C-alpha cells in the first residue's frame, strides 16, 4: 500500500480536508490530564499525541444510553428511533482501540446480530496513529504493537518532522483524494517499547486461567475492590448492557432504554426475585479477567483484552489486570515446574 509524508505543519489542513468529506471525531484535551474523542470543530484543537482517551470510540457505535423504543398506550403506538450509519472518520485512534472495534464487530455479529451497533458501524473509517506506551499500556503482550495498522484505513506513523501516512484500504485512499502529499521513501520508525508485559502467550494463558480458577488472588484483589464498575465502563471491549422500561406518571407512555452495564457491579447479576448469582466481589473479579482471557478467547484463540491499560489506570483501588494475570502465570509455573 502507498505511503506518504505528512509534515506537522500540514496536519490541520489534512484534518480540514477530512472534514470536507465526513464528520470527523478525534481526541481533544479535557481538563488538565484527560483526553476524549469528540466531533472536530476546529482542526487545531485535535491532539494526536496523547496517552489514552477516557473512553474508546466504542461510545459512538454503542452509546452509553440509547432509547430502543417508545410506546403510547392511549394512542396504541410503539415507535423505534431511526438508527443511521455514522459515515464518519475516526482520526487519531491508537492501534489497540482499532482492534477493540474489530472485537466488538465479532461480538455483535455473532449469534443474533445487533442491528443498532452494526448499522452505526457502516461507513466508519479509522485513521490510526502511533503512540508512545506509558506505564499502563501492555498491548504488545496481546499482539498489538504501537504501530499495528490492523483495522485502520489510514495510519499515521510518527516520524521526524511529521508522520509517515500509510493508505491501507480503498476507503483510506479515497480520503486522500484531492490532498496531494509527497511519497515517504524512508523506512518506518521502530515501534516504541512497552513498560508492562504479560509473560505468556494466549495459547498458554487458557491453561493458566483454568488452573487459577480457585486462586487466592481473587479474594486478595477483591478486598481492595469497591465494586465501582469503572474498569468495565472504560474498557473498549466490554459490551454488556442492561435494558429497562420506564413509564411516565400516567402509566400510559414510556420508553425502553439500553445502558452500559458492568460485571463488577453487584446489580449486574441480580435477577428476578432478588437472587444475585455472583454475590462475592472475588467472583466478579474472576469473571472479568476470564472474559478477557478465557471464555471468548477459548473460542477465538485471541485475548479479548487489547492492552489499553484503561482499567488499571482508572482503578482507584490500584488493581492491575496485568499483575493479576502475571500472578496466575507464576503460580501455574511453580506448580508445573
Ligand atoms: S475499577 Fe477497581 S475498584 Fe472499581 S470495580 Fe474495577 S477493580 Fe474494583
Ligand atoms: S481489560 Fe483493561 S487493559 Fe484490557 S482492554 Fe479492557 S480496559 Fe483495556
């Protein structure tokens, strides 16, 4: 695929060129230290060199809250909101978040395809950007180097004075039409190293987790956990939701709403009659980690964690998914030695 040179001084013009074709979403600074994807209004507000955003671009395909239908018993009507393809460009997406979208695609197309998510995904183009791993990133351990272009239509590799811009799909090439750029003849810079690692491949991890099902680590970590659910809410591959009907005071009108939910929350496993089938925080901790490295992974052969580090960076209790997994690896190796 073709590779071009985008000098730093032309980045805002490049963003304006993207805006002339589609709605563009990109990282913006929020407060002092946070970053969030938002619709681009002024190209100069876009931040392409950032550690991680609070949420991934998942929020645009699977909104945190959405109305699924509304009903009116007086008029005897029931209506579903119209869901349309986003037809947008997501600019400045890190490699792990691009791959998280592919994992969500798998989840929402498998079994009973999820119409709203899949409709919104149509026409969405992703322009990835390389990043410098901080102390929380570990995507290299789950097969996603910082310069991995999987799932992207264009990719910006940071290099001296700007970016080596790779065109990876016909959709990406189309975005470049009418914006002439010189070829980038030099090689790509080496991907930046990671400071966090999980020390076994997924092929072994499935045995490690099976062995660690009754590990003491779940209780030890659960003692610190406040069951706030933040780790679920920030995770780009978590996709669980709750659906609730609400009615107005006349009990004749109402709506059905879908909201993000999380398996670390006690209410997540509360069912009719008040039974809670994962009452203990330790069981909930184990479930989250097994969802990322065993249950779906045993079917797909891939970790379902993309190593973004958000859950650890956001956890006020200092609970690290990398530390948990490496503890299980050490325990497994000690027994098998
Ligand atoms: S963010 Fe930390 S404290 Fe909150 S539920 Fe997750 S592990 Fe527990
Ligand atoms: S489990 Fe944690 S590190 Fe893995 S994808 Fe989710 S938030 Fe990122």
